[in-house]
């Protein structure tokens, strides 16, 4: 067991855990942040995506020790139902989910894309999100939601 | 988010109890009336108070056995209630899937929730409105036919000052009236004699009201079954053999004793699981635990070829014959041309994106279960049977999981959690790992279909002989789930039939037989690969075979495939209408298939297919490109028209149709469970690929609304024609006829050479 310091959604947090524990279980278990989800545990689906510094990572594969003293942003760090981020608001506008279980990955993936490329083409969006699985088939709505953010004057 | 709940049993002991309920509508505070309708099997449906309650602030609380599976259906049900009661949508609170408060309306499945459950709620609401008007009539001293209702306030027509709100009429009190409710589950008819609102007066039904569950799903605030936490909760994982169930010959507990936080290795009969203080410890323990499994008594088949041989050569235990007319022998003897083909459909996964998860708290002869089951009462009763306690001692609270498409009618993980909780005497959360779900997902069954057709000298189809040979669902109400099986419970039947629609019944041929044969699969108390209902069960395969055959005949006769179909689509005008709406939107031009041969490697084509699933009509046009050098198929666009009677929520319906189309493309091009005698080969998303963004086609949808009809299902019918439309488009592009799903590059290349 070890004490590990993290900066999560702007707040300093210290957790007592096995340093090999994947970040996902620390976020969900120790810190009760349920935005990132378990989908495969293999880095194949994107459900567990968080941002470490400015990069998206699959938190199911990353030992918590590797995030020590780094800045971790989860879905909760973007916004809330009461005060949504522009991306989250656009997803609501487009009703861009069915079961919604993959939406953590979709929203975080969209954030990473729009941070780098504020005006992506459909082809850019498809390429950028190709490693995120949605089983319900809401891809077209996700694309429209990202285009909505891109087309709006609101900064993403 | 903390989850608090109170059973209606407790509620009924006092009046005016303040209830903090959990739902995807957010935490709400509500005051409920005293009631006494509790029966062993949920609430008594003949008591109006079992269905809904009206609080002093006018909030309407609906107690429904139907659950949200990510399809938006609970929003649609709330619209139906709001409409019938004349209250605003925001005043309706859905208390869903709680076995202590809900009426058992049957499982949420088969796109029947709006069609059946919605009509039940509509009629209960109509009965409630009738009673409220009666009360208002006495209070306002005005006959009922002079009253009108606006957002839950009853007023006298022409004297708007004379008014009273629902909350003031009844708030906090019971209706105390009986209503008619005959039959059970889906088939229950509720207050059928009470007149419902005329659809021309609808204000809420028919509107694209945004789904109530979605905002929290984009922020992490929504609570899925995977997010439920209760005080003192431990974490469990299951440990199961690689292929068929068998006995653990030895379990080496020393292999996990050094894992920090390890609590217990749970063994009961052939069930093995681990319980630990933390989730990560449980995962490590499940991986590390050394178990030697006995050779299963039942071997896995060596591969799909063996399964198709088995389907072909094994005697059916039940033949379903939805259509049988004329004399096929005579018709075939008179036919100038005969066609005969076989079509193959593989085992496919439901492929839940999030593996299932449940929390169970078993204390003595009582239990509380939080889970994502599609059938709260069914799962409660199965756990009761397994734990040998009365069903009424179990309180099951539905919490939504990831989309399940039929899979969570077989809620295995809730049983796993119950066994582990009983073993440690504490609440236990069990989530399956990805490989658990890929391996033990009760698959959509493999199907083997043969079609024979005969055409006379005038080019008229005079004979149609269709046979589907399918495995039934090993997982069904008759048969125990995994944990129950492992502790020794035996199947009581061969399983549930995999449906019979889609074998060409939509066409009116003079001599026509459609037969669906059910081939026994559960054997010796076991099964080689579990099977269950997968979205639109069986229809994809049957429509693939029948619509490919129609296409083949049209092509052979040099007739445009739409025009050819129209000759025989005479049984129900909604079918040609949905077909014409599709081809008009798709810009279809009449010509026979295949298209003129292309010069380069890339060949483009279009294909059509039509389907009737449970009286919802769909027709799809697929536009594809085939790379003839590699066999790669790209679906460029799908156009689909959809007629499910009265539309409750147009955007919600479009969302469902888009999803069905994309999942349909995925199942047509990519999906096949691979296995050999040693077990299943694809246990992750790399080895069982599903559609990804770069494979997503454009989609165009035409909604046909029929307010004069009852609402019908929208959750699955539109996946049905997709496989066939793509196959027919591949033929149109290349002249190669696909007979086996999925249409992998290798199979396309083989078909091109054939």
C-alpha cells in the first residue's frame, strides 16, 4: 500500500492504495467519481477515458502511480447537469445517447479532439473517435453534437 | 449519489410518509397516499392506487414494472400518462422496476413496452382522470361533461374561476376504487372499457420531448447499476470454466491468501467466486485463484460447420407454421423455374458495452437486490427459488445498466451477487469482466434456413416453401441461469422458441408454406453455447433468407426488385406504403439487378428489403461499395421508412431507428462468435469487432405516423431488414449472392468466384 497524491478535477487528493491499482478503480472506488466507467479493462472501448494533463488515457490500464502528481480530469471535471460544459450541452441538444454507458468516452474524446482542432470535419471526427465503441449505435448523433459545438460561437 | 429507498410496505404503515425516492428524474421528495394494495406478485392491478398516486402539489407518481433500457421508453411512457391525465410532462414521476411498489407488467423486451405497457398505463390514467372528474363534478357542482382539465386543474367550461387542482381534489389520499385488469404481464388488459382521449387532441404524445435520463449520462451524475454503493459493501468476481459448465475438482485457496483485502473464496456446488474488500483486490483474486475444472460432460462443437450440420440433421421438437396454404407439391410440379438456396446465420453476441453488475444484500431469509434486469419480478422470483426463500422476502430495485438488447432478461449477475452475499453475510457488488460477458453472454442462436420457390411460365411466383431451423433460447423462464445451474438446479424444458416471423409471410403467394423448426439444444442439463433472445430474435436470419430469395427471382426474371415485390405485397397496404416511402426517399430508379458491370475494382450497388416485425413495418435501401480485389464492403448509406402506428416521441423513435440501423450494419458485416472444441475464441472487442465510427454509413429515416392506430414497437423492428438489404446491394454491385452472415471480405471473395 502507498499514499499517492493526485490532482483530480483541480483538487488535490491523497489516496491510500496499492500503487499498481489501475487509476479507474481509484477514481470510482476511492474518490467516488463514476463518470469514467469499466467497459473492457483492456483499453479497447474507451469507457474509462480520462485526461491526464492534456492527453486522453484509458484509466483501466494506467497504474495510479503513473498519475502521481499529475492533473487528472474526469467527466465530472467538465461540468454538471446544472452547469454543463458546452460539449455536454451539445450532447443533450442532439439527444446523442441511448443507454449512455459509452458517453464518458465520447465526451472526453470530443474534448480532446476539439482542444486540438476546434473545427473538425466529419472525417476528422470519425477518425478521432474511431477507438471509442458505442454498441447502441448513436455515432451519428455524437458526430452532430461535436459539429454543433464546433459551429457554435461558444468556446469548447 | 446516495441511494435511499423505502418499501411501500413500510409506507403503508403510516399516512403521509415523506419519501426520498431515487430515479433518473433526480432525487425527488414526494408524499404518497396510504395504500393497501400489496400482493405477493407486486401490487394488485385491479386497485387503481397500485398504478399511480397524486400528491398535494399535483405530482403524479406512476408505479411501473417497465424499466428504462436506454431506449428512452420511460420518457415515452411518462408522455402517455401526462397526456391522458392532462398534466404537464414535468409533473409525472416514474417509479420504475421496484418489486415492492410496481405492478408486474412483464419483462421489458421485444419492443412491446409502448405497445402493451404504454396502453396499460394509458388506460389506468384514463380511469384516474375519470375518477378525478367525478370528484371535481361534486366539488364544483357542475356535470362532468361541462368540465375541462388544463395542466392538472379542473375547471368549468365557460366559468374558468370555478376550478380545483388534482392535488386539492385527491392529494395525499387514495382513489380507493377498483378497476378492471384481466390477464398478466404484457397481456394484461387494464380498464379497457374506459374511453381514452381522442388522438386528435394529443398535445404531449407525438412531441419530441427530450429524454429525462440523458443529461446526467453526459456528466457522470446518472447512477447505473454499476454505480450503486451501499454501506459495508464488499466486491465480488465470478470464476467460471472456459467452455461448458463443469465441476471444480480442486480450488487452491492458498493461491489468493496473500492478496491484500481478500475476504473469502465462495464455493457452493460448482459455483466459485471471490469476495474482497476492494474491486481491484477481487479482480486480482479472480485472476489468481487456481481452479482445476472437470472435463465438461458436454463437448463444444468443433465449429460453425458442425452446428449447421446439427441444425440440418436434428429432429425438431417443435414446428411453428405461421403460413400454410394451397398445394406446394402440385405448384412445384407446374413451375417452369425453380429456385432453392440455403442461408446461414451465426451465433452473435448481444455485446453489452458495460458488463452487467448487481449489488445483493442477503440477510437470513430476506434480501435486497439492485440490478439492471429487464424483468424485475422474473429475476426476483429466480433468486427466491435459488435461495429457497419466498419471493415477497426479496426487494428488488431496478437500476439501469448498459444497453442489453434482450441479454438482461437472463440476469445472471444478480444471482451471482446473491450467492456471494449470502456466503459472507454482507452486501456484495459483483461486476462481470469483459471476458466473462463475451464468453457467457447467452448468444443469439445460429440459424439454418432453406428457401424453395417456383415460378410459372408467366413469371409469377406460384410456390414458396420456407424453412428456418433454429436453436431455441436455452435461457428462458423454464431454465435456471448460471449460478442456479451451478448449484444443481436443472432445466425443465428445451427452451423458448426463436420466433417464426420474416419467412416471407408478407407476400401473398398462392401456394405458400413458412415453417420455423426448433432444434433441441439444451442437453443432459447443459448446453454447448448458451442462447437467448437477441434483438428482433430470429427475424434477421429469416428476412435475410426470404428477401435474398425474392431478390434472386426478380433478378433472374429481369424485373426491378421493388416492382417485383409490389406484385405480391397485397395483404396489408401499410407494407407497400412503407416500401414506396423508402424508395422515394432513397431516389431509387427502376432497373433490374445486378447493376451494369463496373470497370475498376470498386463496384457500387443498391439493395432493398422489407419486413414486418410484430406489425411494425419497415423497408430499407442499402447503398454499398464493394472492393472486388479485397472483398471489403463499405455501406455508404441506409434509407429506412418506419411505420409503428401512432408515434409517441418522434426523435426518440429516430434515435432507436438510427441505432438499429448501425447495429444491423455491424451484425451484417462483422459479427460472428468463433469457437472450437476447446471453447469460444473471441473474448474481447478486438476478436469480436463491432461497428466503429469510420464504418458508419449515412442514414436517412422516414417516419410514417398513424394516429388512428395504437402505438406499436420501435425498439427493434428496424434492425430486421438491414442484413438482407446489404446482401442484395452486394449482389447488385457485383452479381455475387451472399448466403452466409457476416459478409466478411473472405466470404465476399468466395462469392465473387462462385
